[in-house]
C-alpha cells in the first residue's frame, strides 16, 4: 500500500511540474518587443559584430542593414540567437546575445 501511495504522489508531482512548465511562454524566456524610443542604448550591428552583451532589464535599439528594432531583455534566458526576436532578414546571420544579471538580480543572492 505504501508503494502505491508513493507512486501516486510521484505521478501527481510530475503532472504538476509539467503544468507549470507548459505555462512558460517565449516572452517569459526571451523578453518582448519594445518601441525604439524606449531604448536606453543603441547597438549598431555590422560585419565586425561577433556578439552583443546586455543586462537583464535593458531596452536596446538595434540597427542593422538599414533596419531597426528594439527589444526589452526582461526574460529568463541568459543567451540566445538574436534572430529569434529580430524581424526576418534584419541580421542576415546568426548573432548571439548574452544577457548578464543586473544589479537587482545580484542583490537577490
């Protein structure tokens, strides 16, 4: 009987964790689009740009190939391909963005 109760409890916990995981959206992970006017800084991406580093909470305006977009880095990811959030054709190649913890994140530790 004890092993049956343990098995049911384990299955219940697994189901609960799947429900929580399923509710995490791409916006939760990566952040969200922002108005370029809300940007705190501008990053111009050219052929020499190898990666971009930002802090969590930053709103950054990106300029590449004559196009621009802005992104609020308020998600949970620590790095991702910027093409995942850039308008199609803006970058023309893979470019990794690294999201560093901000002072508030570090103060929580």
